């Protein structure tokens, strides 16, 4: 999607999580969005006007009287492609649910004709209070997208549900809303594995790989946005959990195998993005191996191939998708290796990731071929082509 010239109103209400929204604003501006920040008066107690003006490149106002000749309470909302409010406090949602218009942000919420997304953040008790829940239900019934808050550390030492999702997750939700979210995975169960497994040699050493988990986390986030119930089996990933996704952390190939096999029973789609170790030490020691030991090689054994095990235990019409990291060599291209692997693994779709000299690891971009097994009807191929390219212009 071309993000240039898209206009976003970033509403900020008065919660401590406003400090994270400065980072979100940065993601918007770096993504080519034109952002008009509309903080409430209370928000300015947490993060000041100068920060919002400097980061957005626009003057800001909280009331309807500033630049009244421009009729800001109508114009700001009307001109936006998206109104995104983070954090949305209990007070802001109560005012929005009741149609109050007592500051610029609530006026914008009433005049906007574009999608509105609210990202609530507050203490658990306030989120769970039936007044707040009723307001959330009212707003959702009117088509406002109210994201679920994360669970985790709150303002002080306490933790629970009510945390504002990380800026990247908020940005992803905003972009997905602007793209128009197809709800084509509603009611589907999806299992995604991500990251790279670690096989311990001794208490301080392991055999690992460079997978960051970014691609798998993006696959899980996109499935959740399209309406799926998603379980993400994460092997040694330090990224924040995408909104609405259940996360299960694992370390080794064996743990990943056990969790994937358990959660995939009855799932509609299983996507193996994780870089799973092919070998593990035959024995691990509880004691650190000393340099003085005779330097004989550490004996290795094969791990279980999870993708092949999934194919063997497939339930119903489950769709099984693999990811292959390939470099190609002098005789065989990346694509040819991919075709051979698809046949050997027996999965339905293989995403072949070219990890040649420019490398995909730890990078935000990937160069891939998506290999699909069945010979598809030409009309379906035409639809798939447009699904792939439609968002590019
Ligand atoms: N995979 C798996 N279990 C393993 C190894 C790999 O499920 N023990 C899955 C990966 O998650 C990925 C696919 O198999 O979806 C291909 O992984 P890749 O590392 O490219 O292939 P390998 O089977 O390891 O083959 P090779 O390393 O020999 O190319």
C-alpha cells in the first residue's frame, strides 16, 4: 500500500501511556503519513504540546476555539483518512459513547466519517468495570474499532489487563484498518510458529540460529486482524506479542514440536515459520564444559521434523504451510530448491525465503516465492494475482 499523503488524526487522552504514543507518532511520520495530533487537556499533563508539535510538524490544539475561523471541530475530522486514539482512557470512551463534544477530540470523533480506532489503556479495575465495558460495547456496536488492551506491567509495580499495546502493534493495527481488513479468517483457528529454537549444550551454551521472529509475528498479527483465533508458538523471540494473539514461549526444537502438535489439533491453518534446529546434542551437561577438556566433537542427533509430523497427523482439511530459508548454489536456484523441499515435506504451501547475500535474518523485509501445490483454476489464479498486487499502486 502506498502510505504517502494519508492523513491521520492521532487523538491522545490523559493517561500515562501517552508517553508511548510519541513513538507511535514517529512510526506514522516515518511511514509517510500526515499526522494531526489532537491531545485532550489532560493528555498535555503527561506529554507537552512541544513534543507533539515537533514530532508531527503541525501546531496542535485541544479546544475548538484555537483557529476558530478554520472551523477545526468539523474540518479536522472530515479531512482524516483515519482517527486513531491512543491511549483511550475510560473517561474519553465514556464521553465518546455518550456523544459529548466538550473538547476538540470529542468533536472530531463526532464529525469523522473515516474509520475510528480506539486503543484503551487504564488500570485493570477501570477496564473491567461494567460502565467501561458497556461504553466499549456501545462504541463497537456503532462501528468504532476498540482494540483490546494488553496484559502486563501497568503504571506502578502492579500488572494486569489494561496496558497499551506497543507502538509497533498500534501502528500495524492502524495500517491494517486503512487497508480495509478483510474478515476472511473469522471463525478459523490458526497456529503459527516463529523465531529460532535453541539446543542447549551446557548451562551457558546453545546451538541456535539468527531468526528474529519478525516474519512469524507478522503472519500471526495479520491472521488475527483478519478475524482468526491465533496461537503463536514463539521460540526465543524478544518482540512484543501482536494484539489479540495467544502466545506460548518455547526454547528447544522438542518443546516447539510438543506445543505445535498439541495446539494444531483441530486448527484450520498451521504455519511453520520458525527456524527449527535440525540437530541437537545427544547429551547436555549440567556443568559448564571446560576448555581443558579433550576437544572431541560434541555428538549430535537429528531433531523431529515438525512440518513432516504435522503432515503425517493432519486433521480434517487442515492447511499446512512451511517456510524455507534457501540460498541456492552453483547448480540449483533458490526456486528449484524450494520446489524440491515442497515435494519432500508434503505440505500444502511453501513460502521460499531467499536468504542469499542480502540476508533476510533480522531484517524488516523478505524476498519470497510462494509455492502452492494444487493446480488451481485459472479464475482462482487471477484472483490470487490481484490479491497480491492490488494494494501496491
Ligand atoms: N522444520 C520443521 N522441523 C525441523 C526443521 C524444519 O518443522 N526440524 C520446518 C520449518 O519450520 C520450515 C520448513 O521445515 O517451515 C523448512 O525449514 P528449512 O530449515 O528450510 O528446511 P529443513 O527441513 O531444515 O531442510 P534443510 O535445512 O536441509 O534445507
